[in-house]
C-alpha cells in the first residue's frame, strides 16, 4: 500500500510500505476512506515530538471501513463504517478505568502516527478496536465526522471542559486554527457572554466570526487592551491557549482575570517561562492535557442530530490520498493558502495480504 512515511525532521515521503496485518486479538484493520493532516503532524516533522521514529507512517485521524478484526473484537465487524479515534484506550489500566484514555498505561493512548503506523495511508491497523473505533450511521457526513477523531474532542475536553466555561463568562481563544475554532464552537454550547478570538491571520479571524466570536484581535502577543476594554479592566474569565508558543502562553496569563482559568491546548516544542513573580497572588488555575476522547460518543450524537453544525466549515481544502505531499505543502503554508483543515480521500481497493504484514 501507499503511505506517508516520516524519515526524520523535515523529511517525509509518499511511498510503498507493507500492508498492515493483525498483531493482537483486539486489533482491527481499517481501509482509510478519509484522513486529515493535523498541526501535530507539522510538529513531528519539525522535530518537536522526538519519540516518533523514522520509518513511522504519520496520521491519527480517519474515517474508513473495517476490513478485518481480531478474535476479541466485539463492537465492530468487517463492512462497518467507522471513525478512527486519535486515542486508542486499552480499557483495562487505571487511567482507562477513569476515562483518562490519553494517559493509558496498557499499551494505548496516543499511539497512531506516533508509536505505531498511523492513518495517512490506504490501510491502518487500529489497536484496542472496541474502544478506538466508533461506528458511524448513514447520517454522519464523512468530512464532518473525521473532525471528531481529534479536533473537536481536543477543543471540547482540553479547552472548554478543562477551563470550566460557564454561562456569562468572557472567553478568549488565542489561536484560531482548527482546534481553536472548534473551541469557539463548543464554548458556545455553554452560553458565554462573549468570545474573543486572537490570531495573526485575517482568514482565520473571519472563520472565528462565522463560528460565533464576538470580537477579534489580529495578534497573539498584545490582545490585553481589548480584553480589558470589554471586561471593564477585569480580564477574561477563561483563556484558551491554542497556539503552543512561549509568547502566546505568556499573553494568556496576562489576559486572565484574578481567579480566572487558563486551558492550554497548544503543543509546545520549547520551554515556556511561568512568571510566578507576577502570578502567585492572582488565584489563577492553569490546566494542560492530552485529549482523552471520552466525549467522542456525545459529539457524534450531536453531529448526527444537527447540533454541531460548525464541523463542516473547518475543512477548506480536499485532496486525493495520493496528493499527500501537495496537501502538506498547502496546510503548512496556511498564511498564503488560507488553509484551516485539509482532508484527503482514497479510492477503494481490496486489501492484499502479505507475508510481511506488520508495523514498520
């Protein structure tokens, strides 16, 4: 099969690799119909996720069809159309029993495209299939459903729920890429008084307005004056950091009111200074987290009943799967291309068993 293979910082290629095969009784093989490129994939290519080994197939988001299952798989069967979650929970360890699936210590967690071959391929082996795959009904549009593999659960859990967004809050979202935009959309579910979107790119700020932002600021380093104006000098009740740079995080700490909540979503590749000399007396709560995907069933239900209409507007570019390298180029140059989220589709072909099946 063809797949996008990581060869070290700054190097990847669309190339032939062995088809995946079942390795454990809880595995499933999924033919990938639609996959995406995530900002985390760009972090991997930049060398900011050092545990990704050269030779790994990238990607952790997909919609596809189950073609084979292990003996222990009970909830899906060949022919089922499924959402492939970015997190693969073992379901047995302490963290999984607490629904902290992202922290799984039983061989799961975020493994696709990181520790094992991922979804930017024609086929993918999915471990712990009973909890990693979510059956899709005919009402779920593929291009919308694929955003529930990572983008919406991350924004909702690590951003909105961690920050405890409440009715009447002023919410500032710093960074309006796909996850920041999904944070705006899901924060709306809790009736905040206002949402302020902060970003450098005008196209992303326009998208933020369409999704419900009441005010926008075209910067990630000096939005505090507008926040002060809108809140009578108090600051924002909730600040969601969705960029992942030292400057954006420090701006978030200055933007929050005393007693406010800061939820960090951004993937940080460099150290960030925590200015406790200024913050120690302000009663701030700062949360971090890797998505657990425990809310994916709820979000899927909302999607299929029309309660999550924002999902469709986040995908701005579509490609055939064999245009993977072009798609990466477009996605990585968002300032020039206006890309928010790119999706790639693959034509159906039969899985060909090989003697060398297995992860690279």
